C-alpha cells in the first residue's frame, strides 16, 4: 500500500472513528426523519461519492433525490463493512451512514473510494457494491 493510500485511509478511519455514538445516532435519526430533497450543494456532494463508486459519467445523469441518497447510504455502508473485513477501516458498531454523514464526510469518502479502487484487493469492495446497487440507484434516480 502506498504512503498516500495509507495516509488517506488513516484520515478516513479517523473521521469515521471521530463520530461518537451520540452523533452517529443523531445522523441516523436525521437520515430516517428527513425525507426532504437534498439541497443543490448536498446533491453535488452525493454525486461526487456516487461518481467514485459508479463513475462520474453515470453519476452525472442521475437525479440526486432522497431515494438515491438512501441507496447511496446503504452502498457506502456496504463498502465500509467490506473494507472492515479486510481490517482496513474501523467503524462504530451498528453504524449505517445516513445522508448527514455522507454530506459531512463526502470528500473523505470519495477520496477513500478512489484510492481503494486502485488496490486490487480492496477494489472488490467497491466493484461488488457498484454491481449490487446499480439497478436500485438507477431506478431511484428515475423515481421508480
């Protein structure tokens, strides 16, 4: 693993670990109670994360609505859980990233996904999640 990758993983892991149980619960509650459409700024942040997973060309055409944010949250949780299995990213127990987490840590998540996509071992986490959630996110973008 390169030094840049290790540094980025440390930053991302630190960010994920820095979320206390209380703020994780708050973010989770925000995600479940907030059904309002993401703001234009939040949509761009969500698009950056989606672009790191599915590619910028696909994410550019998607409507970043609240259903897409929910699927992106689930997909992000799957990638982090998969990475944890490789002992790469520690995360709080029972934590599912909601839209608040995605919006607050979008740069770290995007950069992390881009870095692990370059590593053959961890690329499996991003690729498998992209495959498993592609249809769901496309349908959510279309309002289906």
